[in-house]
C-alpha cells in the first residue's frame, strides 16, 4: 500500500483505521474467533461484503493469516500475524479509555485493573498466548 503521509498515526489508520478491521482483530485477539462464520456472528453483525473485504485487506497488509482448516477443507481459519498481535497495546488503551469514559459498557474489570497495575505484564502475557 502506498504511503499517503509520513505521519505514523496516518500509517496505522491506513491499516486499521476503520471500525470493522479493529473489530475483526478484537475478535481474533480476545474472543477466540477464527472462522468466517465465527466472525460474522459477532454482536455487531458485520455485512458479509464488508467482512470479506476487511479480511482480504488485513491479510494483504500482513496483519492476519488465512489457512485452510485441517478438519474441514472448505473452511478457512484466520489468525493474527506477529504484526497483528503488535496492535494489542492499542486495543488495551482503547479498553482503558472506554472504562473511564463509558463505564456502563461490558468491560472486564479484571482486565482494566491489570492494565492499570501491570500493563506491561498484561501485554506480555496476552502476546505470549496469541503467539503460541
């Protein structure tokens, strides 16, 4: 993808600057979703054409991998690449921000507490789990 600007924030937004891409990454990262149907069944009810296009873009950008499901050759299994896992601290920050500014949301209090008390340990533990 050609770079629009030399700004690092713009660069991140070029890759994951839309709601749907971040929600796909969230589902892969936190909710153990790995198939197209898993992702489609998220509570946000993403349209199939959007899901397909975002999966393709995330794969082309090197943030997710797509492989054939070894148990069912008709299915594809999606997973985060190391570059995709590196988005974890951004999502943690978004969760912490939401806990402060929208406390009525369904936010795991243990996650927020650990983010406040041991953010680097939390990120290291989650990263290890995701890359295992």
